[in-house]
């Protein structure tokens, strides 16, 4: 089993990470998308969990990646 790492991100850091992943995907094409999509999915799930628990302080999920 691979080790896991938990980090905390601000809403701004989350958006910046989404932008960086998007740029990497666009630069590397399909292979980049295959690597990044599981990460983006995890980010979106965590944002949804946070927003469900904190409706008055909801944050936007990272931008959707389009292949």
C-alpha cells in the first residue's frame, strides 16, 4: 500500500492547484489527463464534503478539466 499524505489548502491554494493541473493537462495531453483526473476527483470530493459541513463558508471546487 502506498503511503498517504494529508495537507490543508486555503480556497485560493485549491484554485491555484486546479489551474496548475489544468495547465499540465493541456501541455501533456491525454497522458497528463490520465494522471491528473484522479487527483482532481479527490479534490472535488473533499470540497463537496467541506461545503456540506460548512454551507455558510462554501468554497468553489477546482475548475473542471476538459479533455
